C-alpha cells in the first residue's frame, strides 16, 4: 500500500511558503496577455524538451534543440533517435496542453498515451505498452517490482494522487507521484521523460507553470530519487519546490509590474553592503534559504532576499 510519510524540513518550509505566495501572486495577474503566454510557452517548450532529454543522455545542446524544433534543421553528427526524442517530446507537450483544461483525474490511459508519443519511431513495439518483464536500472539502489504487479501498482498510485488532492499541495503531490512512478518503472525505456511530462500535467492543471529539472542537477536529482526510495523525500521535495519557484519567477517577471532583478551570487557578493561571499550565497540558494533560482550552473538571487535573510539572523 502506497502511503508515504512526508516531513517538511525548515528549508523546505521556507521555499514552500515562497512558492505558495508567488503562485497566489500569479493567480492575481491572470489572465496574462496572449502574447506573453505564447512567448513563455515557446521558451518553456524548448527548455523543457532539452533538459528532460539531456538528463537521459541526449547530446543535442540547447541551441541545437531550438534549431530542430523551430527550424526543422537536422544536426550533423547526431543520431536519428536523438532527433526523434526532441520532436516527440515537443509533440507530447502540445498534446498535454489540450488535457490541462480537462478536470478528469489522471488515468493509466493518459500515461500510456504519453509514453506512446515519447517513444514513437524509437521503440514502436513497446511504445505505450507496460513492460513485460524485469528491468535493471544502472546506479539505482532498488530493483523495480515484478512486471505482473505493475498495472495494479500504477492504478494504486493514480488513485492515491486523485484522492489526496485536499491533503497536500500540488507540488508535494507531484513529487510523490514522480518518485513512486520511477520506482514502479512501468516501461522498458522512456520512464524518466514520461514521468516528468505526467507530473507537469498534474501541476499545470493546478495552475502552476511546468517545473523543469535541469540537466546540470542530474546527479543531485538521481541521488534525491534514491533517497526517496529509503523514505527520505526531503531532497526531491526541495528540488521540486525550487523548480516551481524558478518557473513562477519567470512567469511573474514576464507578466510585468514591479519586481526586482535577479543577479548572480557572484555579482551580488561584490556589492559593498552584502556581508556574504559567493560560496555562502550559493549555499543559501541551494538549501532554499533565500529566494533564488538556477540558470545553467549559476544561482540568481536578489539583494532584498539576502537582506531579508540577514535581518532574520539578527533577530
């Protein structure tokens, strides 16, 4: 029986409160202008596609991914599979957007449809079909359950998510779904891309922008999933809330109004009235102690966020 124990650490509560506050701010700004939504959608589509595929080993760069999607260019030296992974993922995002407005609970048929599109022209014999046998995951600290148990385990997970909408906020629910899906490992291949699409369908239906797991955080991401296998969800929860905050920041800044520019921790550490060095500021950002988000390998934050942290330590 799937019934995880969720404990919010101090760091998670800090970033969680910011996320819930920013989600409320975004709701107040809705509806956003159609032009803004279209531009954000295009940018997220490219970035989401690049990072999700890169985590799984696709070697196309972010720039190359954009060229494939926006100009239909074939990149020399890259495999046909890598190109299909990019094209399929974009098509799947477009399909998910048609499902967001539907209030039906997430069904196993939705999962199968997502996987079918993710693996089209790559592994057609298994696309959209649950795995028939055992699989082994390199680097993981668990063995996925017997294939005969997969249909019932998947249905149990989807029922749990549907019946606990009022027990947890959407980011926590998406995090639990994410981990348990990976543990079930319902498909021979394509599980990671499928779960990152499906969990974002849950978030988008709740009014959140998509959460993107950055390829630069791949090692931390896999470590967090392994920790969740042992019952410790803290690392994965923190990653998900920080990912949600990053997306909310991008949407809020694009929506206009008064906002403070986010700058790198390196630049901020050089400000004369900031008493912390770059390494400490990055540590605070990684732990969620200050309002910050990541672009590539660089943490961005604001002077007011650091000042708020400084004032809290003086009390």
